[in-house]
C-alpha cells in the first residue's frame, strides 16, 4: 500500500549505491503512475529535482543514471531547496 503524501513531505529515496532524503515538490502524477517530483541535495551540496517511483514498498530513483535537474535557480522550488539544504524536515 502506497503512503499518502503531500508537497513538503520528506521521503527516503533508496538506491543501489546510496540513500537520500528528499522533499516532495509535486504529487500530480502520484495517483496515476506512482511517481513523485522530489528535491534533494547531491554530494556537491547542490539542490536537484528528480523523479522517484514507488516500487516494492519503497521510493526508488526513476532513472538512477541521471542526477536530476538543477533546482537552485527555480523560484518555484525555493521553499523546497531551503528546506532540504537546512535539513529541516
């Protein structure tokens, strides 16, 4: 059973090499195909927006080979970037 989520909620993103915590910034496709848009901080401390998918009872990277789009300069994501960079989730 998938969890109920809203924007601003933290989610754990599981991967083969590492696990990250991200902040949900878009849930519009969640009910349709189980995907979310999430803002997380990469190893270089840059905020990125990526897609995660609900698979086998947990959230995983939709495409682990790409780190996601830069979220630092997007004014619509400013609140999520600040939240994830300050670690206040």
